[in-house]
C-alpha cells in the first residue's frame, strides 16, 4: 500500500473540508435561479383604495399587464410572526430590531422591504419611500436586491426610482436579467418613455428565447399605445400561443382585430378562448363575455350604417361580411376619386388649423368596415414591414389605402410610422396630418407622432400644437406628453406656456405617486425665465 506524502495528505484533507461549503454555495445559486423562475405576480395596490385584484404597480391594471414581483428570500415562520406583529401600522420597532440583528444581508433586505410595506399600509408612505431610496443608494453587488427594491418602489408609484433600481439590477448582470428588463419596460411604458420601454421589453424576450408570455403581452400593449395595431396583434397572438389561458391577451387581441377591420376574427379569438377554458374545467373571466358583447353590438351598429349608405346609393342591404368581401362601403373604386381629392385638400390646408380643430371626444369601440382587397393588402404590408422590407411595405400600404377609397386609418398610421423610420419625415407628417383631421379623436396618438416629426423638421409652432392636442386627449394616461409640450414651448420662447405644461406634468406625477427631482428643477428654471421675460427693461437696469 502506497503512502501519501505529507503535502498530498494535507491537500486531500483540505478538499474534504471545503466540499460542504462548495455544495452550499452551488445550492444557493440554484435556489436564486429557481426563485426567479418561480416569479409570480403579487398584489401591489397603488394608491390605496384602487379596485385591484392581483394587481401590479400600474393604476387599475390587471396583474398580467404590469410589474412581476418575487421575494429575494422564501417566506419563513419568522417573517410570518413579523407580519402578525406589525398589522395595523404597528410593529415598526420590532422590525427595526430584527433588522439590526439580521443574520445576513439578504435577510436584512427582506426585513427592510417588509418595514416599507407596513409603513405604507399605515399611511406613512413618505417614510416608506425614504427607506427604499436609502436602499437604492447602497453600494453593493446584489442584482436581486435592486430588483426587489425596484418592485417595492413601483408598487408605491415611485416610477423614476424604480427605473433606477431595475437599471442597477440589469447592469450588475450585464443585461442578462429578463425579469428586471421586463419590469423596467412596464414602468417606462407607464412614464411614456416608449422607445426605452420597447428596448427593455425586447431584451426580456430575447433573453427568454421569445417564450416570455408577459413580456410579449406588455410589448403588445406598448405597440397599441403607439397606434401600431399590426405589431400589437402579432405580439398578443404570440402571447396566446405561449399561454393559451391569458385572458387579457385574448380580450386585447379580439378588440384590436375588431377595430382593425376584422370583427369576425376577433369574435373567433374569444370563442376559442372560452372553448379552451371549458375543456380545462375553468371558468372564463366575466370580462371576456363583456368584450364579446361589445364587439357584437359595435359590429351590428357598423352593419346598420353600411346598409343605410348602401341604400342611399341604391345598392340595397347586405350583411357586414358581404360588404367587406365586395370591396367596402359604397364601393372602393367609386369613392376613390373623392377621397383622394379630400386627402389632398387636407395636406394643403394650414396644418396648425387642422390640429386645433380635431378636438372631438373619444368614442367607444368602433369596428372598421374594410374591403377584402384592402384588408389583404394591409396584411401584406404588415408582413413586409415586420421583415424590414420598408420600401415594399410603403408601396403595399399605399395600395391598401387606395383600394379602400383613399383612406384606411390603420394603413395610413402605419405608413406614416414606416416613412418616419426611413427618415422621410415630410411625407410621414402629411400622411398623419390627414389622419388627425379625419379621426383625430379616434387615433389621438397620431398627434404625438406628428409633434415628434414637426419638431425634427424644425416646425416648432406645428409641433407645439400637435403635442398640445396629444396632451389634451391622452395626457392623463401619458403625462410625458406634457414634458414634450413644455420642451417645444420653451424652444418657441413661450415660457409661460412651457411652465404651465411642466406644472401639469408635476401635478399628474404627484397624483400617481411621486415627482422626480428633475421635474421640480425644470419648473423652478422656467419660473425664473418667466419672471425675467415679464420684467420691463427699465426695471432690469
């Protein structure tokens, strides 16, 4: 039998001694991965009293629409005792005592979040936010820590701070953190920072090999907000392939299909969803039946309008499906010349006047009546655009518009976006201006995109009017529009108007949770400019 040397023996003993530690560390990494994969959407009411069930940090939004949260540490009996002791706003001292004697940084972080939650529940939100912000400023390498801190901030409506927390978590993992990327995208969408939101949500999808249902769903919501129905439809179809029981995706897809000109397919989506639920023994949410009723009612109204127009032209009455198959209301070719002339007149008119006149209140669900040929061309245009064949997409969109009598809102809007992506800004602005003149209230986001185009073109007066209409129609849901309006008004030298828009943004931000520091700084800066420009020259001397 061979004898070990003293050195070899010492090495073997060291390996044996370290093995348990290695196993423990490996298990810890595995546990963290499991916890992230097990992430579920939890209750996060904002502000108190909102009617939410299984909600995220967005006002009144279902859980599937928003921030997904998970705890950095699994629940323990100790944490259960803490919850009992702190009910009704009490227990803060007990939590602080446990924080001081916490066995690990992760346990201390969990207790800090628990304390912030209890403070918020007892009406001491400012203290809760201060505690979470102090956690955010900590210098530590701990991606889950910043991820969960971001979730807590998002639940309290502190969106800007939540963005900072998610960005820290993402950066510490060199971008490889799909949950944080997803939540970042949701919060950025809420802030109206759509380009950044799209980047984050797409990153989350790529990291999960395009199998992340919630990221796909929320990317669809973002596209719908931007007025890009074709892209939204594609994302919600993918969501349902990944998660067939996703009720919110089914409802959103069905409504968008109806408004996009295909109510029959929208109803088919809901009927298929109900069939899947019945087969699995589950009950479809009541909202599914409500959405179906809305589509049926709106489709009947549209069909009646078609029959009236058809009768006026001596064409008799036809079901909606036949009208669609025959080529659209009153015949696509017959209306083409008149619609084209109307379109040309819209472009020639003073665009500022057009923007100011488009102020009608928003209307409920209204399915489009689209000719079969026009709808087929629209689908082909969307396919070309999705495959980055922009030039071909432009030609197909134009053909779809012409086939529908010179105007087809979804095609016009998407044509405008495609032209803007090709840096053909003058053409894009002309296309979108026709949309806002004809149906500005139905497609208010077109005002926002017009504002961006006009600002790039240096046409500040028109940009200001477009942003003003966007803020008027959508500002409560997208306060960022007031920031855009304020910026353009300042560039025009209209400092009082710029200040009013900035103050409106601050007001809305305060209502939704918190005002970012830069917004208050901007208001103060604009107030100084207003004072300076309102002081007579003699007084200045």
